[in-house]
C-alpha cells in the first residue's frame, strides 16, 4: 500500500544497504513499509463509528482523552465508550468528563463489546500485559511509550508475535514518528548533505526529580475498592503497599527505568526511524543517582548510553535531571554535520543547520506540529484500513530492545551485546 496523507512515510530514511555503501547521490530510500494487515473480526467501514476505551486516565491518559474529544468535535466518527483506572477518584473524573462507562479493572473494559480500540496509558510495566489482553480480546491498541518495562524484553517479543498472529493494529506512543519535522532531516541526509553518517549525539536535559510530575494526591489513600494495589503491581514483585510506589511509580525500578525508558524513547526514535535501525550490536551505559537521593528513589537521575549499530553508526544519548542547560543534537557524517536547534523531540524543532566540511553553514527552518493528534489520526486511519501505523509494534520492539540493553548494561555494569541469530541480549 502506498503512503497516503493519513499514513505518510515514517520518515525519509536511509536504506540499510545504501547506508553502508553510501554515496552522496544515493537514490535508494524508502518510507515506512505499509503492508496491509488481514481484516479484523469486526470490520469497520470508512465511516463506521469507532468505540474508544481508555486504560489509565492519569496525566497522559487524560490528555489523550482531550485529543480524542477534539477529534470527535472535528467530525471524526468516534465515541469514548469506556474508561478504566486503578484509582477510583481518577476513574470517576474521567467518567464524568466523557460520559463513558467506568470500569475499575481493565479486563472488564475489554469485555465491553462497544470498545473497538483501547488507549493504554498506565505505568510502564503494565503496558505489554494489558496490550496482550487487549489484542486477545480483539481490540486494536494505542500503547504509550515505553512499549514495555526494562525487564520485559521477552514479553515485547511475545507482543510482536501476538500482534502479527491476531492481525491487530498497534500504535506505540512515540508520537515523534508522526511529526513531519523529522522527515526534513532524513531528506537532507538522503540528498548527501553530510555524506555517510557515522555518529549521532543527542540528549535530554531537565531540572526536577520527578516528584513535581508525580504528586501524591492523597497521602492517606489505602488499598480497597478505590485503589487496586494488585492491579497496579501486575507482574511486578509482590511488595507491601506503599503510597509512594502507587502514585510516584516513576521513582522505582520495579515500575520504571528513569531517563533511559521515560525520556530517551522521545530522543532516540527519530534516529531509529530515519536510519531504519533495528538491533544495536553493542550497548554501554553509565550514570546513577547523583543528586536526588530522596523519596527512596531508585531510578537514576543521570543516564548516558552509547549504542553501536552494525551499520557502523554510534548513537550517544545523555541525560541529566539536575540542569536543563541544552546542548544541540548533532548528526555527523564524513562530509559534514547537521545540528538541530530548539527541539522538543516529540514535536519537532525550530531549525536545523547544515555545516558542510567546507563552506558556509546553512540554516533551514523546522516546525513543531501537534504530533500527538497526528499520531492518533494515523492510528485511526490504520484501524480502518488495516495498514501498519507509523510506530507499529515491530518498530516499538526495536526501540525497546535497545532500551532494555542499556538498562541491563547499566544495572549489571556490563557491556550488553545482541545475538542476532538467536535474537537474544547477551551480557
Ligand atoms: N508519549 C508521551 O509524550 C508521554 C507523556 C507522558 C507520559 N507518557 C507515558 O504514559 C504512561 C502514564 O504516564 P502518566 O504520566 O500519565 O502517569 P500517571 O501516574 O499520571 O497515570 C497512570 C495512571 O494509571 C493508573 N493505573 C495504575 N495501575 C493501573 C492498572 N492496573 N489499570 C489501569 N490503570 C492503572 C494510575 O492510577 C494512574 O491514574 C507512562 O508509561 C508514560 O511513559 C507518555
């Protein structure tokens, strides 16, 4: 199926063969493979109304509800039919705002026949188990990033296998893949602006320990009808209830990974897409808790990772949560470099500068479109046509593999390698 307005090429990306051989005039590049998937059980016509259910309506889930409501207001044939959250007060707010049925458990939502697609925005460790439940219940899935928890490499393989077996449409929430801005860089590289690329350096810099993003709304909240601790734990170790773990889960390794899994999906995916990267051959990582040793925090506030790809490309990503001072990302090739100004990663950037090896640098304007809305539109288009979304589960698996390798390298103080024959991470 040809790329269309609703399902544009993922990015203009450099083909693997040409990437290795590379010439400045290389004409071989390809957009996202958009092969048609087999029809779903309950086929939706072009104008059939899609019933949407939300699993997890905290910060991100609520903002997705807002996006879908706006799409409804602009005439998209959608209806928010069900919401689910393990915390009663949030569930009730979402149900009141949407008029949708409220389910305290995601399995009850999945049993609702009016739900065609689900948006999963629960804590990271629940994404894959809930997505597997959803596709096995015949639903299509918009699954937030990171695709899974850093312990779930094998589960991510199962997610890929099951999505294919059941012919479901899955969009992973790397909305940067729906930002037209990044396409421009792919085109520049394709046209030979910097020759063959060997090195990419980027980072994410913020100030804040995540406490400000993970407030505890009720310090006295206890497990019971309004707080489902067991559902929150999922397949995580069965530890006694702790209000900080439930609400400020980003601080704890059982449920999150810190900058690597929370922030790097945004920074990393444009390059995975642009160069069609699959599995890194080798990953090293460093960092630690260098400032915020409060709250019983377990995840690092400083994290650096270097990934080597078989295409002879190194990707170096750095992050600190202690200072937001920015450094411009740089893509370096043998004929020049591209730097990126004022990027918001998931949205886009203000401009790029091409620095040829000889001659004057050239500034090219960028853009910062509303990529989350575009990502939803792409997902819904694919639900109807059964095409592959721009951030499909296979793409998510490649990103997830790199993130798992980095976390395992960091936590074990080892070099993580990838055995491509067995598709295994080797430490
Ligand atoms: N793509 C993006 O730009 C973006 C931005 C922010 C967050 N996210 C992702 O969205 C996810 C949620 O992040 P957040 O900031 O909204 O966190 P949050 O804590 O605000 O929201 C998570 C919600 O899930 C609920 N929950 C917990 N266990 C559940 C269960 N078993 N079933 C249903 N609901 C359950 C919690 O009660 C909470 O309301 C994370 O994985 C995060 O990485 C993505």
